[in-house]
């Protein structure tokens, strides 16, 4: 049985194993630099949760609570390759959604757009995975993070779990969330964001589907 605990101390003896999992699970184009991730954990900007199986680190997840917002971003989630397919991630996320729901909060998810790329089937499985925990997608909303490496960033869709209290979101709220992701999460530039077509074409109302 996997036990999940929050880890805040970068000097903890298990912290290197968590960082190894982080560095091995995500390509450079999708993750911030490791020193920045560690600094955010130490400053409690990121909340780090670790899953243990018989004292071994088998899972990690990082969250970012958007400022002055009811939304919490799932920044990164990864399971050790030897433990995948055992439902560890879905168990953790269901617990997380239940906890956020009690606090009147919502989980914000970034997912690679399944309409693009050479791995469409894998991307669609990830969308389906989040739908099984009750997530709904912002219809017609695109998000492209700033460039983090020599590889171009993937186009993302945004999802929310649990089911939001309304079936639609005001466009200004969606624009605010994207700006916070782009600037606070990825340390992007506001002027650069305002020039992006995905930001300029957000409608007045965004349906959740």
C-alpha cells in the first residue's frame, strides 16, 4: 500500500530520490529547471507530495496554489516506472480532489492537446484519465507555455476537477488563470503573452465540457 506525505525539507534524506524521479519523468520542454523547482519547494511556493511503498519513493506530485484564487495547479505528477499501472496516481488525485473540494478549491490541470503530436493516443489516454476523476475541459481554450528548452513547448488544454459549480467560466477569469500560469508558473513575460493568439482569442464565456 502506498502512503502519501507532504515533504517540505530539501535536506530530507529522501529528497534526492524525489528529484531523480522529477528529472527522469519529464522532458526539458515541459519542466522548469531543477534548482528553480527546489527553490519553490523550499519557499512553499510548490507543495510537494511523495508516495512511499515500503519506505521507497515511488511517486511525486507538485502543486502550485495560484495567488488570490480558488484554483490549485497540478504542476507535475509522476510515478516510478516500476510502479506504473497500479492506480497510484489516480488514488492520489481522488484524495486530492476530495481534499480541495472540502476547502472549496479546484484542481487546475494542464494536459497536452490530443489533437496534435505523434503521440495522440497517449495524450487522449491522459485526458481520459483526468475525466475519470471528474475533470472537465475548457472548450476552445489553448495554452502554450513559454519556451523552456531548445525543444518547442507543446500546446496544452486546461481542465478543472472536481466539476465546477457553474457549467461556464467568465472569459476574464480564464485569461487571468492563463496569465498566472504563464507569468508566475513559467516566469514568462506579460508583453509576450499578450501577443499570443491563444491569449487574445479567449471568448467572453468559456464552456466546460
